C-alpha cells in the first residue's frame, strides 16, 4: 500500500502533465477538427437568427470570462512566485500563459467575421472542461496549498466551460431556418444563377449603372468571402486531388512520392543548418584549431538547403507532374464546356467562360502553394516552437508561439480589412476581360453604329478601374509587410534577451545564441512567404472556385447508360403530345402531335416565336420535352445514344457559322473521311465549286471568324454542301434559302431536292412559296398546331395559313401594298414532280 506522500507526489506529477500537455493538445485537436469539418461538412451551421444572436453573445461573454480568468491567474501566480520559488508555480504560470495564448486565439476567431458554432470549438471546450476538472480534482485531493483568489478562478473556469458545453447539447433541438448567419433562404444554392461566378457585368448603354453592375457581379465573391481562406483551400484540395492525382501512372506517382520526401528533407535541413552553425561557433570559442570537419558538414548542409540542392531536385521531379496537371485541368475544362447542354450555351458569357478555363490552371497554383508553401510553413513553425522550447526553455517556446500567433493574426485581420478591396479587384479583372472580349467579338456592330471610340473609352475605363483596385490591394499588402516585420523584430528582441540571459549565466554556450539568430532568420522566411502568399492565394481561390463551379455543372441532356443505337432503316418521325417550356413559365410548345413518314417532307410555318425552331431543337435533343415523347422508327429518342441520333440528322441552320480555317477544312468537318472529289462534288451541287476555284488560294482560302469573309448566300450554300457530305438519314432545313437571291435559290433548289430524296425532311419556312409541294404543312401559332394539311387543302380551308399566303402573294388589301411577293420558284422535293 502506497504512503500518503507517494500518492501526493503522483498527483503532483499528474498536475504537471496536464498543465504541460493540455494547451498544445487542445490546439492540435482544434486544427484536426477544423480540417475534418471542412472535408466532411456539407451544410453550414444554422440557427434561428434571434436565438443565434443571443447564443453568440452568451458564448462570447463566457469565452472572455475564461480568457480573463487565465490572465488574472497568470498575474497572481507571477506575484506569488516573486517570493516563493517553486517549480509547481512556474508550471502553473506557463500553463496560464499558454492558455491565454490559446483562448485569445479562440475568442478572436469566434468574434471576428460571421460567428459559427462547429466541431473545432466544441472539441476545445470539451477537452478543456475535462482538463480543468481534472486539475481541480487533483489539487483538492492532493491537499496542495492554493491561494484563495486563484482557487476561485479555477472554480469559475469549469463552470463557464460547462455552460459552453451545455450550449452544444441545446443547439440540436433548435429548428434550422437559415443557411448561415444573417442569411435567409434567398441565398440558397437553388436560387443562384447558372455559373454565378461567370456572368458578365459589363453594360453597353451610354449611361452606366455602376452600382447595380458591381452589386450583381460581386454576389458570388461576397458569398465566397464569408468562407475562410483555409476552408476554401481545403475545398479546392477535395476537388483537385482526385482530378490531379496521376491514376494508373506509376512513374508519376513515384515522382509525387519523391517530391514528398524532398519536402521532408528540406524540413530537416531547416533544423540542422542553424544547429550546425552553433556547433561551429562553440568549437571556435573553445579550441584554437579550425573545425574543418564541422565546416565541411555545414557547407554541405547549406548546399542541400540552397536553390541548387534539394529544392532543385524537388522542382525537377515536379515538372512532369506540373505538365500532367496542366493537361488534365485544361482538357477537363474544355471537355466539360463541350459536353454541357444547349441551355448552358444559350445563357453563357463566352468571355467569362473562357477566362475561367484559362484561369483554371490556378487550381494547380493553389495546390502547389499549399504543398510547397503553407504545409512546409506550418511544419517549420511547429518545429521552431519545439526546438527553441527544448534549447532555451519553455519561455522561449512561449515567446515564439506568441510571435507566430500575432503574425498569423495580423495577416488574417488585415486580409479581413481589405476584403472589400479584393472584391473590387476581382470584379474589375472580370469586367476588363469581358469588355475586351465583347468589344472585339462585336467589332462590326461597333462599326455599324460608329461606336469604336466609345468601345476604346469603355475598355480604357475598365483597365483604369482594374489598375486602381490593384493599387489599393498592393498598398494594403505593403502595410501588412510593415506590421509583420515589426512583430518579427519585437519577437527577435525578446528571444535575444532570453538567449543572452542564458549565455551570460553560463547555462548555454555562445553557439546557442548564434544558432538562435540563424534559426530565427530561417523562421522569418516562411512567415514572410505566408504574408505574401495569403493575398495571392485568396485571389487565386476565386478563380479556382469559378473553374470548379464550371466543372461541377452537369449537362441537362445526357444519354442513358443502357442507351441503344438508333435504327434508321424506315425513317418515321413522330411527335406525341409534346409540350416544352424554356423557363417553365411560358409554353414554347403545347401538345404538338404529328408524324412524318419515310421520305416525306414536313413543313413548319407560322409567325416568329410560334415554336418552329424549338421543334427542331427537341428532335436533335438539344432539349428534352417537359411531357410527351418524340420517336424515330418507334424508338424514343431519349432511349438512344446521342451520338447515333445526331449522326443520323443533318441540319442546315438559318445562320451558319464556320471556323476560322480553310474552306476545305470547314467542308470536311461534316465528314472526316470525305475525299477531295466528294467535297468538289458537293460544292458543285450548290454551285460553289467554280466560285471557290476563282479565289487566289482556292479551297485553301481562310474564311475568317465565323466565316465572315463569305457572303450570306455563300455561307448557306456551304452549310447545304456540308449536309450533302454528311449524307444523313434525316434532314432539318431552318430557312435554308433565306439569305440567297432568287437566281441563286433557283440553282440550289434542285440540290435540295436531291438532298431530301429518300430522306425524312423537316423544313422551317417563312416564304411559303418554297414549301407548297410539301407532303404535310403544319401551321403553328403560340406553340400549338392550329392547321395541318397540304398547300391546296389549307388554301381551301381559308384559315390562318390562307391569310399568310395571301399576304405574301400580295392578294390581301390589308397589307397596303407592303406585302412581300414570292421571288423564287417553288421548292419541289425529288419524286413529287408531275
């Protein structure tokens, strides 16, 4: 059986152990819990607004009480230690000081920004409650002498911590009403616009409403700024690691492991170089001979630590990985845009989308900065506290930790202060890119309206806005550098006083002071790197978030996993009670039903906005109908693969567009296996062959962006030639002859008849004289088929179609002579001539 003194000694050692390990373990648990929360959390903390404000105020007050109690304990213990030199008092003082540092961080973290309850804070409260309760119980059971005021403070802390932990238990019973502090349901994900970070914010009116545009364009940035930089970095990591990790590439995986080993060696060099310098100094101070061996080791260590040592090897191994990640990011971003459906491409801002893709490599930069700057910096800081604590005692470790805490706090505080400047800077960059892109893409429009000077001025203003906002960000950065240099200097002064005190007392050799100076210089480097990198990574995270938003956008039209190939033998197309709306508010089609038999020509006529083009889009599965079905040869087109469906359909659009390439390449685009003879034959069918041969470069002529060097009629005939080369089973003609003159149209009608022979054809026509021989004419109005039949039967009905015919034929006196007359011969499909 143990004696009372042995039991008391055991309890004293337990008290010392708790005081020694409680603050660092709590800080480490906070970091781990914060990382885990960012990795696994899917929705943010939510509470009713009124209750949350009351709870937040209560939490803040309790945390301030705990922090104040440690400050008072440290002051009382220090006063008592002046007269009584006991190791237990020193341990208690250090415990109080470390707890002050920890709770100052927790309180500042909770008080600044949007207060949030989460696992990191709960974890710290619970751990400290257990630790403080254990300390109080051990001290009472060991019958240690305790000052009355200090004992009262020790009782206050568990009570306050119990109240904080009680709030954790109360919180789950509160009904969630909002997504985050101070926000309502209007900010939910469902209400955000498509690619909210990629919307253009430029204005083309002469009177510019800068407030509204800035507000709209910065909504996404505001939302992102509510999330900490560390949380955003972890989100980028969660997204980027599966994308960037070289799967099934063993060589690259080995290189990644080698990079990790180099980072580990660099961390060891950070420790050993200053220690070796101290060893050389101690040797020189004790001996008269030159320590060649120690100097050689130091030079080798410095070589390994230099930019030509381990760092160069790491960079060399990282280069293939960097190229791999660039290829993955750019290809994945482009593929995603190309895979997205028509609804995305109808609403996108091209300049913003391609800016997001071009800046998508920022994801790679964020990963590199986190791996090569922030992770090494954190490890260097932890090593610094440990080494200096072991070498010079706990007070040196405390000073180092305090200096690091103040340094990081100042960085985040200044970053918070310049949040508005960063938002303005990000918005100005996006505005400059959009202005430049839109102005160059619409040069003809600017020329038509004589607005070239206006576009120049608008672009110059956008550039000036960007430079002004950038200047503001850089000025804050310089201020941040000054504040942090001051913190480093103050920390160095305190550290030097402690080191000199040890050296002057003979407890440490001179080399330890030299080691401190060398180590402090190496410690300052990662901290300054953090200072400079925090602003840049904050800006990079916005670009990375936009790119991630783009990749997360899923296409609305996709093929089923078990989709079959389309059978095109018979060519029957049927619409069965099809309804569709673009915005779910106004019906573009309402109950459309018709059937096109093999080889038939079905014409769609009606006023603009009646649903003709929408019908063709649904057949191509650019959109899916809201209800009803579309079938080809009895197969629902939603059950067949998109590849086989679109392979079977040829489209002649109303406004054809070509790539900025040669005529030959644009024509062969329709059929990659087409021969030169096939291309010449198709062009001859639309009377373009001789025209192209007359060009100086012939078929190698560059057509310009979107085919701007060709006339409207030539563009449409190239589109017809493309479909001839594709040789599809179904043909869709969307006003295929709307931009050609009467003589040219007369020449290409025979080519169209050849194209539609034996193929089911849907024709959109405004000029009714071109479709009077169609097998079936569908008359659309407000998304409904109001009449159907042949030309003759519809004329006899004397309805809506007949009125349109009379207006175009000049027979309706209501047109007051302004009606258009048919200028071209009838479009007669092959096989329908008498």
